């Protein structure tokens, strides 16, 4: 089974976007995208929701 993210983990999802997990819900995580160096260039919201099936953990809690 795939590793479920915890608060503080860095995850990657959807074509290389990365963010820091701020909250873990039953079926998803809330991710802060301002972690990415190019965040302001991408014109994204600061946070997004990602289903557990749709990400991989790339770094443990910072």
C-alpha cells in the first residue's frame, strides 16, 4: 500500500506540482503550494485539495 502523507510532508502531484501538506483528511490532503520556487509565476491558489490516490510523498516532514 502507498504511503499516506502526514502534516509537513512534501508531496508531488498533477504533472510535477509540489506542496507541503497542511492538513490530512479521510480521503484527501490540503496542500500549501507556496513551497514551489515558481509559485508566483504559475498563477495558482495558495492551497489545494489532493486525493490520497493522486500524489506521492517525496520528502518527510520538514
